């Protein structure tokens, strides 16, 4: 039986942070890419883990890797984030592209 879960919208950026940390294998590298402090990034991940009630990352002094629960979440989150960012980029491109008809009129000078 599935349990319905509603995520706090404030935690949505934490999903991207989780993906970045898991891909980088390092809080330091992911924090630099996200332009946040390592401490802030770590707190973001801890809030996400607390909200979900599961440890998502295995942390050692040398590396970070996704746990089984983290990998399961990332398997769903990665394509969703890619689709979301792709859609946002497309909307942004359309907003800057000229659209519609351009009419130019000129009169003859005699």
C-alpha cells in the first residue's frame, strides 16, 4: 500500500542539491558548483533526510556516496529535474526570440 507524501516546496531545491552532491562525490565540489557554503549545503541535505525519514548519503572523511534510499530517490529525481530545467530553458529562449509579423511601410519620395 502506498503512503501519500507531500513535500514541502522549500525542500525542492534540496533535491537538486542531493543530485549535485551524489554526482560530485563531495560536499565541497557540489557547494562550489551551487555557489553556497559547504555548511549550508550539508544542512540542506540533512533537512531533506529528516523530511523523508531516511539517510540519503553515506558520508566519510574522504567521499560521499548515495545510500540505497538515495539512489532510489535519485533514479526518479534526475529525469524529473532534467525535464524541469529543460522546460525552463525552452521558455526562457522563447521569451527572448522575436515573434510575430514585422511590417515595414515606406513612402515614395518624388
